[in-house]
C-alpha cells in the first residue's frame, strides 16, 4: 500500500505536464506564469500564519492544555473515549506538529496495536489541522467575516474524534 | 470569529503562564514561533509555486475541464449554486482530487486557488460565501483515502499491522465529513448575511 503512495505524486506531475504537451500547450511558459502567482499567494498567507502559529505556540507552552485535558475527562469517560487520547484530540485541530509529537508519544507509551494506540491512530488519520486550514485559506483572500466556517469545522472534528473510538470498538 | 480565537488563545496563554509559572516558556515561544511561521511559509512557497504552475498547465490543456465533467454529480450535490464549468468549480475539483489521493501538499495551493476564484464571484466582499465556508470545512476534515503518514508512524513504532486501522479511519472520517457538510448547510442560515 505504501508502495502505491510513492507513485502518486510523480505520476500526477508527469500526467499533468504530459497531457499539456500532447495538447500542444507551451507547458514551460504556462508553468512559470502559474508559479509566479504561487509566489504572490505565499506572501499573502504569511501574516495569517504568523498570527496563528505564534498564538498556538504561546498557548501550548503556557500549559493551558493540561487544564482542558482535566476538564474534558468526565466527558471522555461518558463517551468511552480513553482519557490518554484527550490531549491529542485537543491539539489536533490547532497544531499539526504538536499533534504529531503527542501521537508518537502515545504510540511509544502504549504501543501502536493497543486499544489506546489504535484510537489515537484513527484520530490522527481521520482529521486535519482545522485552525491552520482556516487561517491559510482565508488568509489568501480579503475575507474578514468567516461566518459559520469555524463552528462547522469544529463540529466535524468533534464527531470525528468520537467516531474514532467507536469505530475501533466496532471494527477492530 | 478568528479575531476571538486569536485574542482568546493569547489571553489564556498569559493567564495559564502566570498560574503555572511558565512565563519564561511563553515568552520564548512568542519570539521563536513567529520566526517559525516565516520558515514554514518559505517551505510552503515551493509547493505553492509548483502546484500553481501545474494547475495553470492543467487549465490551459483543459485537463481540469475533463475532471470537472467526471465529478459533476458530486459538485451538484455539494455546491448547489456554482456553475459546473466555472473556474472556481474546476479549482475545487482539483483540490478535492489532491485530497483524496493524499497529496496534502498539493491540496493546499489548489484549495487556495479555489478560494480566490470563489471570492471573485462572491457578491458580498469581505464576507465568506456559503461555498467558501463549505470548501474550507471539507479541507479541515480529512478526505485522504490512505493515511500514509499515520501508517508510517505506526510501522516505525513497531506495529504488526500498520494498515489495519483503514476501515476505522474511513468510517470515522466519512462521518466527520458528513457532519461537517450538514453543519455547514445548517449553520449557514443561523449566521445570516454577514453576522460574524
């Protein structure tokens, strides 16, 4: 399976460029034109990245996470979510790299094939870094009012977390 | 909404920094993390340029048009008001395809391109349209069919069957995506025409 995934990226790139060449598109000039736009976009999203990553970094190092973990313990018990994965559930939407570190800790401490390890794996594999996505996507536009984006995205995250535990109960 | 989130996190980190006696770490993060953001943006600029360039080739050669005809039923279901052959619709399809294939690095630039196209046709400037919100929600949930990074980390940690989580991942992520879509459709009414 991981063999296949190594092929996807190069094949996709060659497919796009090759198809363009067959259709007699000036592929190199088109690429440069598009890449120039990419550079502008990168500069546009930088302010949003700085704001979000700084805030998340300060939040993480203040130890606020411990309190949230403690506060959510009864909720987790009620829903059969092992409490060892609560820090992962809290960190997953706000920090991709932070979640990765906690995920690796959990795998090391409880083993990847234990119940806790499996729930953490499913959580890690079935959600994305919500805050980062929102900041970067809207950062490239002039949108200030994101309306229902954050509540909807968090709804998806919360359902995803509880379903991770349930799915491991039911399927594995 | 993002302003509240930003303020909230900063106030909480000050509060907990004082309570936990971790003000030194908090202030170190404040200095370090903003530079880390720049490093990240530079790393991102590479893939951003690569995929913006490839996207342009796919547009001119009408590869995106071919893909969009293939995905038309899905698009009709999710993005009701978006004309299927619009530039925005094509960009969204490229973004969703990249997500499904697990090309996370490609999905971000393609998704941002789609956001910009959606912004161009949005009637109310500065306010997210329902289509923009839905696209972001789809990207905050995971559409990836094979979670390769997670599987690789499981393998590295000595798992006997790193891929055994697949059915559970599919169930959890499809329920998560479904509830995200429903929430986006439902909440869009609550948040009216621009209340934040």
